[in-house]
C-alpha cells in the first residue's frame, strides 16, 4: 500500500492512499526535508545523491498534495546549490580543496614569520611539508590534518550557498555589545567550539568577544582590541579571544561596517582625536564636490588618493575597525591631513575650481574667495551658499535663499497670467 524512499535514515516517501496520507504529519516531513538543504551537504557528490533520492520520492507521491509541493521546493533548492558548487570549480586554484566552507590552497613559499597549524598546533614548514591555507580566513593546517578539520570558515558569509544557511555569530557584522561572561556551569563545562570536556585543573580560556569559554586547542591566548569596548568606552585594551574570533576580527578589520552615527553618536564628544577626524571627513566630502567636476583633478587622479578607504568619499559616518585603531594611534589624522592639504592646494590654485567659490554677501570683504572647507565659514543648509561665520550668524535670513524665493514667486505669477 505504501512505498518509502530514504536518504541517511530520513523518510522521503508517502502513503499510497488519500485516507492513509491524511495520517501523515506534514510538519514533521517538512522538518526532515529541511535537513536536505542545510549546510550538512557541502560536497557535490552528496548534493547529487540527495537530488536523486528527492526525484525518486516525487514520483512516489501524488499530484497536488502539500507533501509533493514541499518536496519539489526542496528539489529546487538542491539544484540551485548543485549549480552553485559546479560554478565555483571555475574559480578554484590548482590543488584547491573545499571543506566546511574553507577554500584551502597549497602554500609553496615560506612565511615571513613562524606559523603554526591551526589544528595540531605544531610548526608548519611550507618548503618541506604540504601546507594548506584558506583564502578567506587564513586558516592554516597540514595536509595530514585535513581530516581533523572541524571549524567552519568564519568567512562563510561572504559566499552563502543559500539564504537559510546558519551563519552563527560570524555573520559579516561586528558585535557592538560587551558580551557578559557565561559561567562554566551554564556552558556545561564544555568547550564552546569543539565541545571537549574541561579538566578540573583548568585549561579553559575566556573569549572576550563572545563571552564563552574555550579549550586550549581552540583558544591560543591571542589578544585583540574588542570593537564593543572601543565603541562603548573608547577602550583599546587588548583582550584574549579564541582562534575563530581572532580570524574573524582580522577578516573584518578593514571592512566599513561601523555606522558611528547610529551606534555611538556621542563618541565624538568624548574623544578629541575622533572629533578631529570627523571634521576632516566633512572636509573630504566638501572638497569632493569640486574635484568630481574638475577635469584637471580627474587627470591628476586626486580622488584616488583615498582608494584604500573608499568609504571616506561616500559617507561621513561609516568607519572600519582599522580606522578606529588608526584614530587612536594618530596615524589616520596625519594621513588624512596630507591628502586634504594636497586637495586644498589644487582647489585654491585651479582656475576651474576657483570659479565655483563664493564671496560673502553680508559684508564688504568681496575680494576674499570662500569655500565650504575654509576656516571661519558657515554654509547655508538650504542653498549651500558660503558666508563668514560671524556675518551669517548675525543675519536673520540668507540673501541667496531670499533671491531664490523671489524668483520662484515671479515664475508662479507669470504662469497664472
């Protein structure tokens, strides 16, 4: 009366009659089928086996049933995942191995400093041993340690295979909340990554980024400033983090994902260094308006001076974690100051840029050319005209805005006539 297909112990079939089928718990079937599209199937052969089993099960179910619709939906997802894995072959390097979302490539050159295998902890010798390194997260391991690999790539979010895949805490964003420390009892005296039991004599280490405990194999005692502590307390003290977090923070270090206006708008008031950088970044956006329309500046490629920090010419409030570290060290201020000086020299000396300057309409100093980035100036928020700060604050209305209103009023009256 019934036929059943199976894959890895999962029930894939259905009953043979409508009466019997009505007793099947469709929600349970859906839960089982969700496993087929999960990250547990990462190799092409596993996906193809799952597709064959799903096709067989579709034939064994009746048309226009909820169960068949669910199975077809899963088949579509598996086919998309299969196509994605096949396409990825064209971008693989010679000898590349993919496992647990790592893209491991063999290393044939010596490292500038001593490196250790992230699995066994021993020294790696690329010229004497077969060594693999992940192109995304820089995870390093011996060829003989491939079968011991258990940590999923912390950069898996960069190349998601499907929207439902579990990404965990390493999701392409930084945590802005100082994580409370989880007690060993709450954690069950187990490592948060490999689930190995902790010994009574110790050997467990706390990761300050996630607030959980790890064994010494998963936590080597590496330290790093914590983004949450920087953004909440302007505290750059290095704290111990686990290996996965250390890799993740290095991966995210130069990505502009910190919106300072939303996350910590009052931080500029607390930090004088950051306040100075905010003023410099406003000047960058003001000067950008002149350089974008100047063909001389385009020929000199002045805007490309900020190529390594492209977000500086796109928005005022987006920062990378490396930006904040450079603010604290003073590197960013001097680097940005040199660029602004070069840009300002061009604008003040270029006849095309000077033609777009302003004169203060509220005072008698008509010979002085003003720009939005000039010191001691104020820019009208409505029409973007530039005035001396003292003149503008003593004036009730902007004369340029008044002219624009009068012009608009005359046009509307002419239109009525």
